[in-house]
């Protein structure tokens, strides 16, 4: 029996929902039923999962839904949110199927934008896939410092040319102690990045000697301190707890020229007059 036939039937309609979450490396599939099911040649595990009512409006921001999952060991997917925020995009697809039917339909599709804890559950705030149609307007600014993000396509600097391999030897709150960072002047990595074995990044907010201060911690840092074999991913260059750090940029003309030799891509306007020559108001 087809999905359309059951959907319009009074007595044969027995709908259920399938929830599929896809990360960079894993896929999690659940069904809102007491037993596992096989659909589309895939296995779906039972879970006490639910979602809010789906609405269709002209405002894309109001088309979001919330998915609630239990905060216990019944869902390996829930572990991704306990104590941390995932460093990657998690896409979400909701399928509607009928028992006894071999086909179904994509009922909703989007991505997880944020999450919060409520009692013994996790609420996942999901944005519709149509929000990807939103595009920013003109973002370029007439300003003294460069408007480009370091290592972006507009910046043009190849970060691999400035990569520095370090070993992580300690952690105190957001401050990492490394071997290798002290070979560079203090502040060289401020505003730069640190990359872990799974290609996740953290912003470096300060650099002094071998100490690297990060914007926030992550499970990758904890794993590195525990000696989880990071070095194997980079070639055993220092030890078991390795990472790659990249220098930062203060977006001034001098740094762009002297540190990165990238003056042609500098996005700032150093010689902006401090006052509007026609009105006298400040323009910087």
C-alpha cells in the first residue's frame, strides 16, 4: 500500500515519524515508537523523541521547530550536547511514514541551530533548510583597519604556510600550555587559530611564551591532555597530544605588510580623514 493511499484512508492511516541527524562523520536515526523499525533499508532505533507542530509561514525565521530528546543513555546522539556545543553543522531530516507502507516523504528538513536543557531532556532548536536562502547585504566597510577575516578568501593568506605544530602539555581553564609556541614573539598567535585532529578550531585570544589562551574549551582539548593519540594524526612530530596553531592578525596595514606580505589584499583605508570634509562629523 502506498503512502498516499494510507494518508487519505480513514482506517489504514497509521503514521509515525523518523528522525535523522547527520554530522560530519556520523548519522543517528531514531523512530518515535517502542520498537526499532526498518525503513528504506535502514534501521531506526526507538526513542522517546518528539517535535513541535510544523507551521508554514511567509517568515522563514518562524518556520523553525523544536525536537526534544531524553537526557540519558538511551541516545548516543544526546552525548554530543552534554557539556559542549558541537563544532560542526548537524543537519536534521524528519520523515513521515505509515506502518505497512514501503514509501514515505520528507516532512521537514533543516539544521540544529542551538540547544538547551529542560528537566531531563534536551531541546534542539532547528532552523528550516530554507533559511539558507537568506543572504547578507553589503558588508564592506569604509574603515581604517582591514575588514577581512584572516585566512578567508578575501584575505588570501594561505594558513598552511604559517602552520606551527605544537604539543599540548597542560590546561588551566582556557589557557593551554604548549611546547613550540615560545619560539615566536609574545602576541604572534593572538587573534589566530588552533586546529585539532578532527579539524575543529578555536580562536586564540592571547599568546605569551608557551601559553595559548582560547576563546572556549572543547572535548578535543580534554582528549589531547589525556593523551588520546593526537600526534598520530599529524605524524608523531612532538608527542601524543598535538595541535596546529596559526598566527593572528590585528588587521593593520603594517601587520599585513610585514607579517604576511599581503598588502595587495589589505581591506582597510589607512588614510581616511578623521572628519567628514563636507559636514564635519566623524567618519572613523
